[in-house]
C-alpha cells in the first residue's frame, strides 16, 4: 500500500488535496445535512472536485461509487456482487496509470456501531486488500473529532490491535492526516472531515 516512486507520491498528494478542498467548499456552502448518508456526502464532494480547476491541472479522472473488478461468475446480477468503493481517482503518467481510492464512513462521537463500521467495513477492507491502494474518510456528523478518534482507537485496543491505532501525522501539504500501521508492508491513511459546525 505504500508509494515507491515520486510520481506516485505526488499523485496521492494531489488526490488528497482535491478532496480536502472539496470539503472546505462544502463547509462554506453549508449544504451537508445531518441525515445524509455517506454516499450523499461523497457525491457532494465528488461534484466539488469535478469542477475544481486543479483537477484538470493534475489530469485526474474521478469515478464515484466505483465497482472493484473481481473474479465472479458472469451470470445475471453479477455486477451487484462486486465490491464497491466510494471514490476512484486515476491519471496516466508516461503510459502508466496511477489509481487511488477513498472509502468513506459516517461517524458520531457517541455511536460505537458507526465507529465499529469504520473499522470493519472500511479499514479492514483495505488491510485485507479487498480494496486497492487508498485512504479512509471519516465524516463526523455529531460530537467532537478528538473523542471520536479516541473511540476508534479504543475499539482497536479492545480487539487487541494496539499496534494499529490511528496516529496524527503531518505530511507536506496535508497538515492533519492520521496513519495506522498494520504490517511492514501496509499503512493506511485517514482523513476526517468535521461537518458538525455547519449542520447544527
């Protein structure tokens, strides 16, 4: 899951920058509602990224609700059985295609079930490589972000996954990104978008 060459690293940075800017625009517009599901929020961010001039500059193609290819029997309804991820970003550099994926989950400080879903239906799908290279997105709709992240870490510790807890990292243009390490080869990035001030 780690980038090994500068072009891949730059592509990842551009992908994260685009979605962070989309989040900031959505805060300014105050359009996100507390009862929206994660796909609603993800699609709103997708629309913001689609019209961002930087997307053209970075030559990034966006695909919302992307079906991940998998070997399944090609019978009626097979496409509904394919795993889906919230957002795919891709571009070509020197005849090589780079891809990056985002999986989003709604979060509330006092909801253990949403935090558990963040781990089981988000993080673990990246860790098991059911999902390709990418980043987790947490959409905070109620409560405080610090306490919500502590809650996620508490659940990981409860599951005896102390070495996999989320730690705040600063990384070039990304000032507040979290990372979790799951093996020598796999580390996962996490971006948290706090919508609580705009949906009160």
